[in-house]
């Protein structure tokens, strides 16, 4: 449960920083719009990938690698956006920053022996 909460915090930080970077306020609708599609896919995949039952760096990376593109695709579909070059730039930036937050918090958990 602790690792899930750390991952959730990492995802919230990612969504909040994204809102700030685009000049938007950090509010519940913005966080929900940016976080819920990814979190939905994450929670669907995590039991099958044993993300929390058997936590390893590999399980985390596989969950991230599958959940983020699928969640961002779902987000784009819900918002009615297109899948042109802009989406793929957004996807690349989102993948990089989300991974940074996830690895930083998981690394902190490892250092503090919470994992």
C-alpha cells in the first residue's frame, strides 16, 4: 500500500507540475483531467503485472511503459484532441517527467527502507 501511495504522489506531482508549466491553476478539475485516465489504466494493469504484489524496478517500469501511453491516449480521446506530431511531443515529455517522478519517489522509498 505504501508503494502505491508513493506512486500516486508521483503521478499527482507530475499532473500538478504539468498544469503549472502550462500556466493553469492546480485545481481538482485539472488534476482529474490529467491524472484519472493514466491512473485508470495503471490500476487496471497493476494486478496483472504484479506491480505491488511483487514490487521490482522491472514491474514498475513495465507498468509505467504500458499505462502512460495508454492513459494519455485515453485522455486525448476524451478531450477530443488529435494524434498529430504535437501529441507525440507531449507523450515524450510526459513519459520523461513521469518516469523522473516515479523513480525519485521509489528511490527515496528504497533509501528509507520503506520498500
